[in-house]
C-alpha cells in the first residue's frame, strides 16, 4: 500500500510518516507540506491508496484538497488528520473513510490503514465461515486463518460470542485474563493482542469484520456465516451441527456451552415423544 501525507506542520507530518511506514501493509509513503504540491503529484501518479490530509491548512484546506483528489483519482481513500472532533461530519461528506484526532496514536493510524486496505479488496468476494462448535476457527474460502497470537484468536472468539454486541477494553481483559488486576501492564498486553488481531485479519483480507470505535470492539455479523448463529436462529434445522462442544478451551464460553447443551438435549428429548 502506498500512502500520502499532507500536513503543513512539518513535525506532525514526519511523525505520521514514521507511524504509517511502521505498519506492515505500507510499502511506501510520500509527504507534502503544501496541498498544491500534493495535488500535482496525485494528478501524475495513480498509485496512492490512502491519503492522510490535515484539515486546517493555509491556501487550501484538507476538505477542499479531498474534493479535488476525488475528482482526479477515485481509487485513493481519504482519512483526515485533525485536532477538532467537530470536523467529523464534514469529513464524511467528502467520502472520507475516517479521521485521526491529534495527538494521534499508532493504533488510530493503523485503523485507517487497515480500513483502506479492506475497502480496496471489496471487489474480491470472500466466503468467511466461523466455526464455534468444538474448537473455534475461522475459514476464508475454505482455508483456515492463521493467528500468531492465541489471545488474539480468543478475543475474536469472545466478540463472535457477543453476536455483534460491543466489548470494552475492561470487559475484554476480564474475559481474557480473569485472574489479572486491571492495571497498565495488562492493558499493554491487550494493546498487543489488538495489534496482532488486526494483523491476522488484514493478512486474510477480512479486516472489515472487525469494528473498533471509541474503546468498543465488535464484529460485523453480516460479513460471515457462523454455526452458532445458524443454530440459534433455526435450531431444529441445524440441530445436527451441534455435538455438545462449544469453543473448547475458552473459559468465558462455558456458560453459553451449558445453555446450548440444555437446548440441544431438550430438543432431542422432545423429538422422541
């Protein structure tokens, strides 16, 4: 992925440049402090995947620059960099995919990079299947998704179990490390888990199933099929998919597993009489 950064503040632009290049999806980045120079560049190059634009700049605002970029190069995704939340509405009016508030963190910049990457792959149809009965696994076009971090995979399993409901950082930590005190050390661990999860999903080309908004994480249940959801929606039609085991090895799943077994056996007994 090639990234463009446009910010009249030199230090801010360089900091964003360093963060962007630290993400494994970014292979190249170019920086401009003058919006006019950026516009000339993008008119001559059609390989910019994502442009980070500061909103408040002299001569030409980031919003105006975004409009001109959209008229020249439709493939380029726009994300704004700003110190003011009130610009959010204007940002989305020019089809921006998001915005990063200053002072920005690695995580907030990575979110926009991964979002742009998922948009670029939207034309490629992927069949995403998540299995929860037995052990938890994710498959894309029949191939399993690899997770380098076991905790990242477990966190995704937690989100799948919540069926689209959001999970805060504190709730996630309580589920993943039930015996740990909620302190900076465990919060640091969780940030690494988040980074690893984003990496695994991006590698599989399915970043769009993960939603991360203001310390609330969830999954977009419309993006995949899941044996749990199918069983809950139409239990009698899907009764044979459940064999009594659910998300084996995850302590947070025990209560749901017990409820599923109760539902399963009551249906089995009912079918005899």
